[in-house]
């Protein structure tokens, strides 16, 4: 009887030890994968994951489909440059036949509240996700035919695990809290609401911001943000300063991760404090005037 009890105890101990070891291995592998992840690549992928600036395979057979229906696959389209979904700057970005509804999920908050493993598991979900093969030509918000188009893409058909970890790292460490960069007033509800930005740069240091601009931006955008490589230039009718004052939600991501498809690469190591300083400098309409 003593022998049986001893063997039973050894067996139970062995199971417990093995279980702990497997759990530890899972945790350790996740930690290693997260530590090895590339936040900068995650930020680029958030904008347009199949862009040549990302590590997406440019020979992928789906690139033509992705390009043709881009807004149904770009993360920023459904979650906004600010990560706040339809309660942020995209509160008035209603759906069209060429783009889906904005998500109600606050992705920035999710990135801060969920563990890296939880985010990874969530991004790898396949149930309730849209396949790359889905016909999006019938998407029409006027007729209410939006169910499939509004689903999140099945990322397992498009991303490697390493790329998903890059996205996780971007969500946890690379997304900026835009409430630290400016004050925003949101009026109404999606999709007919509105946003007004004020107090750009908040308590940032304009002198430091101007120095940062001169060192990192002026060579291309000119001393006052009204030119591009010496030629008068505006973006959607706005100068650099004006664009920041109007669309601070977008500018922070472009500065951080680059303007894809152009020579402007990202300032991948810029801190919130430096971004705040830069915004404070760009808030000055004398130094960075509006378009005429």
C-alpha cells in the first residue's frame, strides 16, 4: 500500500511539474516573440501593411486585391490614425461602397489594457473574420449590405506570426495617446459627428519643438512648412503647420512611421514629449502660416 501511495505521489508531482513546464514554455515563447517584435514595422503595417516599406512579401498573390479594395484592409481605416475608432477623429467618416464603417473599438485603450498574449490571440482569431476571398464588390451601405465588409480581415491568411507580434508591439508601445498632444471636442455621434482640435502641443516646449523641426523636417518642408524641396507645397490644401492644427490625429502617425510611398521615413524613436514639443511649435501660425 505504501508503494502504491508513493507511486501515486510521484505521478501527481510529475504531472504538475510537466504542466508548469509547458505553461512556462508558452509564456517564455511569447515573451521572446514580443521582445523580438519590430514596433516600427507594426506602425507601418497599421497604415498599409502591404506597402513596400513594410516587410510584407511583395510577391504575395493577394497584393492586387489588397490594392483594389485598400480601405477594407488598412487598420487605420477602421480604427483611425488615433486608434479611437468612431468616437475619435473618424466620428464623421461614414461608409461608402469603397470603404467600410469605422469600428466602435477603442484600439488605443485595448492596447494598454490587454496583455501582449491576449492581443496576439485576438489578432489571430478566425471566427467571425472576413476571408481574403470575400467578394467586396457588393458592399453598399445605402442598401445595408455591409455585414461581410465590416468584418475584420482574417489576418492569419495574410500575416506571419512575427508580423502579428509586430502589430501587438505597436499597439502596446507605438500608439501615441493623442490626448497628450491636443485637446479634442467631439460633437454628435458617428457617422455624422464632428471634431474640433485646440490647444495643439498642450504643455510642450515650442523652442525645443522648433529645434526638432529644423533638425529633422526643414530640409524637405522648408523653414515655415510651406514648401517641399524648395517648391511651394500644400497637403490637401494645407501647409504643414495648418495640417497639424487641423488633423493632429493623422500627423503624429505620419511623423512617427513615415509617409508611405514617399521619401519621408518615420522618426521611429520619437517620444511623446518630443512629439508634443513639435506640435507646440507647429501650433504657431506666425512661424508656420496657413496656405494663402
